[in-house]
C-alpha cells in the first residue's frame, strides 16, 4: 500500500473537509506513537471502523525485567509489532492508523512503520512524561508533522495543554490536545486536529514555494 501515490482529492471540497487541497491524497497513513502503556492500542481500537489488527502478547516475567512498568503495573499485554485500524472522516478522507510498539527493544520497527506517513499522534501520560521525549525527538529529527495528545487517565492530575508544552519543551507550532483514548469521538477529534495541522503545514510550504518562484522571475 503506497500512500505517497494515492489519488489526489478533488479541490474545493465542502467546509467540513479538513483536507480539501489538491495536493492531499484520498487515503493517508497516520502513526499513533508514544511510550509503553500510554494508550496507543486503546485509541486505535476505539476509533477504528473495522476490527483492529493487534499484535499483543502477554507480558512475562522475562519481559518485566526488561520493560519499565512503573505506573502501569496492572498492564498484562504489550504490542510487539503494530496496531492497525481505519477510519473514514465525514469528508470521505480515509485514515489508515498504525500504532507503534512502545518498548525500546522494538524501536527498530519504527522506521518501517513511518514510511509514507503524513503525520503522527504522540500520545503521552502526564504521570510519565519523560517516556515521551524519545518519541518526540524521533519525529522532530525526521521532520514528520505531529501533535501531542495527552491521554487523561482516571485519577491522574489534569494539566493544561500549555503546561504540557512547557514540560516537553515543544515548539509553539506543535498542537497539544487533551483526550480520552477510550472514547471514539475524543480519539476522532485528535486525528482531525492532526490532519488540520498537516494541511496548514502544506499551505505554508505551498505559499513559500510560490513566493520563491515569483522572486526567481
């Protein structure tokens, strides 16, 4: 499935279409990434319109010795390859969702999963923010557009988006949103926000290219 060669969308779509520009495909690939136990599998499963593909395995004593389960001691399974789901937005835009494994020993798979992705959701748990730095650094180095979605766990202290932005030292242009990964509408709002963020970036790049072309003439 080559997302980079997807058929372009029609220009001039309705106002509800977050991707109505000619340069956007009809189907796009989105990554859902983050640290161990932040809710990636839950978010993909909650929002997917198809039965999600999961590659979960039971945590074993051997794995517990390797993986840091501080704060998620009740977790019994872990993703060892990827999660996969699909959702169609009201505009007809199809999002293919790929959830990454969170443990460091599986990070070698991220480059393969990231191929062709237009953007990423970085899911974070404010109780374990340091676990998010490596994920954020990964997408910053690749130049992949991303947003940070704060999964509001029951019983966890709530923080305002700007507090999270400062704690993670994010650029001003990176959106930070609050969500409940278990709730379909909340997860859908996160994905729509990411699509709009990507669209805004393409608009800026297009304007810059047009300005450079005009200056050359």
